[in-house]
């Protein structure tokens, strides 16, 4: 018989469960959570409404119109003034948009002029046939040189050499 191996009796070993906590590191990890602005989250219904807003509006979360709080003639005059202010701001925005559109139209016309000037140049360039590179053709040298037999006179024309 060759070698024999047998297992010894089973013994229990102590389980070492010691955690190493580095004491010289002040901050092991820091997590940063980045969200959209809180107003957008509230508008989407993801975040709860601001408690200060809900308490000021009677708790229903709906804003009151300004004319509900005001009384009589004063509110009508205020509305007329607000209407004229809003109208002037809207007219200012419209003129700014029109000026921007005119500027963009001028830029577009300038670019179209450039395209129109470049098209004939491109057409001329594209109409030229590409000249193929010429390859010089020479007749091939088909003569085969034959070397004289180096093996010598000992080998005949039909002899076979056994190399085994």
C-alpha cells in the first residue's frame, strides 16, 4: 500500500469577529443627494407643500386673488392700473421678440447668400473627372534560369535517395 491519509478529530476554533475601525479618519464617506429645486418637486406632487403657505391660505393650498381682499372702487382703479402695466410689459415683450426675429431673418438671408455663392464653385469642382493614376506596364521577364546539377555525377537521373 502507498500512502494513507486520515482525518483527525474535529475541534472547534474560536471565531474571530473583530472589526477594525480607523480612528484617524474623521469622515469615511459622505453622500450628496442632488434633487431638482423644491418648488418643482412640490409642483409635481413629489414633495409636500410648504406648511407656511398652507396655513396662510386657510390650509387648502390655493392662492386667493387680490381683488377678493380689496373693497369697492379702489380695487377697480388698481385693476385698471395693473392692466395698463401688464399691457405695456406685453407690448415690450412683443417688440423684443419681433426685433429678435428680424435679426434672425437677416442672418438667415446672409447665410443663404453664402450658400448661393458657394454652389457654383462646388459644381465646378464636382464636375471635373478624376484622373486615374497611370500605371507603367512592362513586359514580364518569363525566362527561367536553370542551375547546373550541384549533386554531382554519382546521382543518376532516376536514382532515389533514402533518407530514413
